[in-house]
C-alpha cells in the first residue's frame, strides 16, 4: 500500500513538473513566433513562469532576438533536477549525468512538439467552427502556428478551400517525435523509462 502511494506521489510530482515545462516551452515558443506579448494569455504564461525564469535572466541576460535562452535553460534545469530527485526518491540512486541531460533535452523537445500538435488541432477546429474568431486564445494559436505553417504553404498552396499544410506539419511532428525524441529517450536509458518521457 505504501509503495503504491509513493508511486502515485512520484507520478503526480512528475506530471506537475511536466505541466510547468509545458508552460515554459509555451512561453519560449510565443516569444519565438513573435506572438502578441500583451495578449491576456501571454501575460498569464509570463506571470506563472517568471519566478523560475528570473534567476536565469540575470545570468543569461534579457531576450535577444526571437529566442529566449533563459526560458529554455530554466526548463532544462528544472527537468534535470526533477529527474535526479525522482530517481532518488524511487530508490534508483544517482543516474549518470549524461543520461539525466539527455532525458531533460528529450522532455523539453517533447513539450515543444506537444504544444505544436495541440495548437494545430485547435487551429483546424477553429478554421471550421469560427474562422474569423477574435478571442485572445484563438488569435494566440494562429500567431503560434503561423511560423511553421507559412513555409509549408509556400511549397503546398491551398487547393481551393482545402489546406493540406496541417497534414504535412502533423507528419513532420510525428517523424521528429519518433526519430529525434525517441532516439533521445532510448539514449537516456533507464532515465527515459522511469520519468515517463
């Protein structure tokens, strides 16, 4: 009974950490896509993640250009520390630092791919249900996915009312997830298996 409660507790902690990594990567991608910083959702994401990001901003400096390295470093360090703590609490001892680092990179990459995957689904649904939606969430989703959709649309333009570019992006996400994240998870070995990458 105690071990089951312990496992449930570790699963809960890992899930909460993954949700926070998700929010950090959402912040990173919103900056990278030049989404509206003053959108209420953007502001909420920044407020929730700023306490963790602030120490890294003091070391790495403010955002320069499109990529917020402080947010990326925050996500990596939080996941790496979480992996070490979870393995210690689960009784597996200290994993090799290389495996922990690879596991943290895989988790960050996985969060980025999930954000794009869900944003594309929301974009497709909105295009059917409310193509002219002006809700802050709808506008943010469009701004988030446009940088990855625009290059694909240049190669595969819409056929009348049918836009095939989301299908191509979904395939690319699946390939990257299977090849890159899958390879990183396998390289992390026991770390990837235990922390649910």
